C-alpha cells in the first residue's frame, strides 16, 4: 500500500485525457453570501472511458457537469478539451467542442421541445450543422438514430410528439439527439433516475452498447452507487461531497473496498435483499443525518459532523487533501491517510 498525494488525472498515465478539469471551482453569489458549490475538483475522461460522478443531492455533481460541458464558466481552475482550455478557444473551436460534448438531462420531457415531432427534434441539428444535405437525408439519418437507441420500427416514432411517448421512450429520443453530431463525450446527468426500474436497466444497457460500439466517453452522474456499479464497472468512479471529491478510483475498488467513510455510507444505503449481509456490511452509523449547509461549512473536513471516524483536533482542523491510499484509489480523509501510513510503516518493519 502506498500513501502519496495524487489527483484523478494521474490515474490514467500513458494516455492523453480527452477532457480534464484542473482545480475547477464554482462560486455562486447569494444574499447569504458567496456559496462555493464546487471546490478545486480534478477529473479526467479518456476516449471511450466511463467516469461516474456519485454523491447526494446538493453535492455539486450537476454544477461540475455543466462546467465540463461549457454551459457554465468556472470561477477558478481550468476545463480543457484535447489539451486546450475551452474558454480560451476561438469561437469556431468552441463550437466544435460543444458539438463534441453532448448533454443528456435528467428530465427528458422538460429537455424536449413539446411543439416538435421526434423527426423535427433529430433533423434540426443535422441540418443546422451540415451533417447531412437535404431533408430526405436528414430523415433517413433520424431513422438510423432511432434504431441505434432501440426505438424500432423508427417510422412508428418519427411523427410523434414528446407527450405521446413514455418516459423511457423520451429518454431514448434525448440520447438519439445527443448522437446526432457524433460526440466524443456524453454527459448523462441522472439520466435514468426518473425512469421505472425495469425501463432504467434497459436504457442503461442501451447506453452501454452505444459506449462500446461508438467509443463514446461518458461522464455519468448519479446519486446511486448501484447504478454506477452497473454502468461503470470497467471505468472509474469519483465520489463527491459538498463540492469536493472525497474518493476516487476504479469502480470495482470503490464498490468492493471503499476507504472513505462517506463512500461506505453510500454503499450501506444500497438495499440488500439478504438480511444477514445487511447486518455485516455496515462500517458504523453516521453521527448525524443532517448535511451541513454550503453557506456555513464546518471547519476542516466538511464530513466530520457526520463521520463515525471523527477525531477532535484532527478532522476539524485542516481540509483533507485527496491522497492515494492504495494502487489507483485515493481518498480525502485524515484518519484513513494516517492509518494507511501507519500500516505502511508496520509492513516495512515486519519486512
């Protein structure tokens, strides 16, 4: 086991990330004062890679995603695409970036124009950006996209309006629209949370197939680690709490052997059908269920008022930095980092 300072981009050595967020921060000015919604977040996405961003509501996941998509400008740090800061790009290059990074929203009904048919929704970007020439070619391409997202036969859907579709069908149309411009990255923001469980699995399976067939990278945002496990098993997971990344690593390690107490709490929140396993999987109850306000964060580690590992004078002192606890897996926790260093010294003495 190695204990060293690290950031998520370093975990992908040997490959140039397609997108990086370097020390990205976002501050909102409110009547109560400045609110730091995202605080020095480092993330990277490689071509064809799945990065799951997990955390409770209000953790800053969507704010980070909007900055990654170029929909909001960070107040600090840098968002880079193919190595170039997106906010220093010329207008034409920024337009190409926006084409390459597509967003799938949580609510498919709200994100689709209710006055447009499915065909109009899909053909508009194709014609506007010159992907195809002519209405006939655009209609044919729209039918192909519907087939890709398992809406077949496409002729049954092209003339329909959003209100004539089910929630799962609307979300598939949203994914088809995201594919119109051949993106390199899709940002899926809680894209299955409003769907029934059975529909959710089929949509996730469809997204996984598109990931494999098209080589599209995903920034997959969810509050549910079970969903992250299902969709991002071969990728990486970053766990976010009150604007900061508190744990990062390969998804199997995050799921099977979490190191940060907040990640363990999220794992414990996953329903377990076997009551015997439910009794044994926990790592200790939270000290509090109340989430601190972003307007009045506690000193030191922002998780310490809820943390079962809390140590006075340590956890409520400095803000913990993300450090590598074991190969490729990092956590921002004073106690975990200290115990990891002690274990390393003990192993060295034993040797």
